[in-house]
C-alpha cells in the first residue's frame, strides 16, 4: 500500500492534509482531506463508454454527511441516512458548478463524484473543503479533466477577510462567501453579506482566489509525488461530420442572424429558429443515415445560433428582444393579489413572472433541521417552485429538484438579511414561477420582498435582484456586459451573475463564469452595471409599495410574547401539560413555551382577538402573585364543613372560612355555595410560612351598625413554636 500525503498551510492556524492510497482504492480516483478532526472521503468513477444517444455529460455530484461523524444516530424512522438534505444539495451544486465547465465538451460518459464527511470537528465547517477533495480525486484519476480546482469560504471579521473561518468565527462575520475556480480563473461565486459595497465584494473575490491558488498548487505537488499525472484516457463519445458542420454554419448562420435582428417574444423566436432547422434537415429524408444527419445538424445548428446571437450583440449592442445592453425589461407589480393569504405579490418582468405568498406561523411551525452539521430549527423558509407550464412544457411533477433548491436558497439568503432578529413570526415564502424567460430567482427576490411588506413584516429595507450576463470574444478582445438577461442569453453567454441587495449594498450573490482568462476590470464593470440595474428594479417596486403595512390583515394570526421567571414554567404547563392544554382548548389560542437564558419565553398566537386576550389574561394570572387587600373574582373549588376553597388565580386557592362569608352567622355550609360558582372575595392574609391564603366575602360588605368583631379564639390543638400545648408542658411528653 503506497500512501502519499500533501499539506497546505493557509496561514489561518489550520493545516489541510490531502492523503491518497489508503481508502477506496478501486475507485478511479480517491483521497481523504483532513483538517483537525474533520475528514472528507472523496471518490470519483467514470464509465469508459457513453450510453447511446447521450450528447451531454451525465455527471452526478453527491455530498453526504454521516451521522457517525458527529457521534449521532439518525433521527429518522429507519435510523439511517436518507435522501440528501437541502443543505447537502446546495454543497453538491457548488461543487458541480466548479467542476462541470472543465470537462471536455465531447465527453459523455456517466460520471459519479461522491464526497462523504466521515469525521467531524464541530468548529470546522466541512463544506469549505469539499470542492478541494472532489478535485483532488479527479486529478488522481485518468478521467479527462482540465483541473485542478478548489473552493474557499471567505468571511470578514472586524473589516479583515478570513479564509475558511471556523464556526465560532462565522458568528462574528458579516460575510459568508464561497468562491471556486482554477489557479488561473474564478468560475463560481455564491454567498451572502450585510449590504456590502461593490468594492468590498471585488476585494473578497481577489482574496479568495489567492487561497484557491495555494490549494491548486498543493494538488499538483501531490500528483508530482506519484510520478506525475496519469495520461487521460482515450474516448470517442461523439460522431462528427465536419463537412456537414461547415454546411450548417455557412448556410444557417446568416438566417439565424436575421431572426436575432428582429425583436420577438421567446415563443415566436423559438418557432422561427425551428423553421430554419426543419427546412434544412428536410433534405435528408431519403438518406439512409437520415437520423444521424438530423441529429448532427441539430447540434451544429446550436453553434450557428450561438455565433449569430453573440455576433449581433458584440457588433451592434442590440439584443434578441431589441433592448440595449443596460436596459431592464418592462416591470409590473401588484400586492395583496390573494385575499386569503397573509401576504402576496405578483412580480412580472418581461416574460418572467413570480407569484409570491407569505404565511406567518408560531414557533411550533418552525422547520426542524436534522442533519449532522446542521441541527435545530429554522424560523424562515423560502420555497421556489418551477412548474413545467412556466416554459410551455408538459412533464410530471416530481417535487423540487436541485435547481429549485438552489434558486430558493439564493433568494432566501438575500431576503433574510433584512429580517429583524426580534421577528416574532415563523415566516414561509412560496414563489410559484408562472412564466420564465430568465432570472426567475431574481423575480422571486423582488416578489418575496413585496409580499413580506404586504404581510406587515417590518423588513429593514426593500430587497431587489438583477441577473447580469456577458458576451465576449477572446480573439478580438470585445466584450459586452448585459443587464437583466434572457434565458437564451444565459445559455449562449459567458456569465450568469445574479446580484441581490438594497439601495445601500449587496446581500447575496451567485456567479457562474464560462470563460478563460478572467479580468478583474470586467467583474468591476459588471458589478457597477448590476448596481444600476438593481436600483432601477427597486424604483419600479417602490411605485407599488415602499414599506411594510402597519396593520396586519384581519385573518392574520397575532402573536403576543410574555417573559416569565423560570419558576413559573412548570405552573403554566401544569402536570402532564394539563394547564396549558386547558388554556388552548378553552381559548382556541396556540401557546408554546421554552426556557432561554434562565427565563420562560411564552408565545401566544391567535387570529381571534378575544381568544388572544383570554389566553393572555390567564397566563398573566398564573404568574401574578396575590396581593393582600386586593379583590378577586374566583371559583369555588371545594366545599368543606368549615368553609370553601376558592381559586382566585390559576393554581392559587385560598380558604374562605365559614365565619368570613357574611356578617350574619352561617351555621353550616349546606346550600351556601355550589362547586364552580363564581364569588368575589378579598385577600386578607398570606401566611408567611405556608403561603396559605385567607379570604373574605364579609370584608367587601357594608358593616352592620353597631357591629363588634368577635375575638378570635386560638385553636385548641395548636401550641407554640416550641411544641408546648395549652395544658402546659410539651406535646410529646403529654402523649406519653
């Protein structure tokens, strides 16, 4: 067994170790990345042959955290790891977006990359090292891959950027940005920040790229230890016909350019391109290899479209829909569209439309997070749905895929920064994309922001988003940055750069770059243009709503919070939950309580005002200490020969002695009261030792003329504190 190791010192106190040759040796490439107690096992396997009819790279990236790594047993019914969590899916997407552009375009073999967290240090965030592990496994294999790549998390603490900060450091950071790329370029950025400036954003990218360079160099050094990189495997996954390709480009590029020059809607443009291709392939109907020629023609036609669209933009600055490079599509907005929702908004930009709803709930509606490294509850959720009809297609609805999870997470990052830490509600935003022609995630941000304000949530500032694109030509050096890109501009362009923020700064971002030779001046230009676009979008939103509604809708549940001493938690809950259940059953309100920092935090939610007041009054009565001299309306709980016990506050009973019922002598208790009867009494005394309450109805009545208070006789069976009884001597001695 030949084991090789390579260390990386990033200067942040953590040593990264890459090891290969010990584990998973039958995989085509494998390694273990270790930082402190955290260990990630990465493996990669790729078939040598592609499946018939596949003309893309069917690569899957799976990142999974093992519960054993943190010393926990899964909480699921089967007590084993189940489907990937949203958190794990987001890490998969980050890695995939870094790796995919570096595979040859004609490589179509099924490829699987697996990264598993097999040991964990709770203070070290493993997702920052997952991309490094995946890349190292690839460069150790013979799979054709133009890497290495790596990823790095960038935090900022007290104005200083920090590489791969610990979990403790992230508590103080106003940046959480993941950057990925090669030693030469960045090709992926995603993160959230507290309204940072464009200049600070650019500095963070530069700082992150320096970290990536060190990690890429370490991978090369590891391979060099092993005698150099393995020769890439030979493959032939595509059939090509260069003569046919030239025919398609020569005959159809100009026709595609004519379609591009005439502004059309997405559907009309697609139909026009379809007719061009249909007319061309009609000539092969009688050929023996007609199917192959049609398939190849379709592939080469995409290249003709690519050249025509990019040439039009670079040469004339005019885009497919007739806009200039900096122009945002027409925007229309509406709030309170759904009368039964707690908050709603419709955001339409060009042919992209999102219907966003906000639902407000109590603490018991919080989402349970049960993953090895993410455990607890989330009070803010955003769910993004992308039905097939939004792009004019029909396909089965199988639930949210990785794309939906990723787009929803980006929108959530941008919006949650503007929520107050003191927000009482659990908030769920749902964005249903009803039309899509680019930037549906940014429509979700805008619609979600407006729906929050419509629901009466006091967000700090409105949030908007814009998607930027890039068309460039490495031979001529020409480039054009595009504001508010269409779907076609995303597919055929060189960059998809989504920027979310307020009028004062950036709160979230996502960037994918598909070109070699990244220029910082180009990123700076894109950031400046994105700011102008974002401010324009926010201005259009402000025409409909500028701040949160001060009044909640009539059907929106209200929440009241009461903080009580820790000792009262048990009294509010009651034995076996009896008290709190009775309050909920009687009032219809929803009540939850938890201990935080030695205090009981009681949350009451109801959309019925009287029910809320009744529940709140009951809680306050439970935590209220009875005061001598105060008058209370209580209920008779038990009737005895010598009087009645009356509950004046929840859980607090006192004795109404038979002599305190009236100025007139009451001989016996029969027929005086019924259990459950309400009576008004005055608290005369609280026994200092026992805490027993002495009540009186008589004290609230007008004293009869000439009334003389009878002298209270001592109880014959009680002596003094020393145990001496009225007969003299000690009770213990007298018993003898």
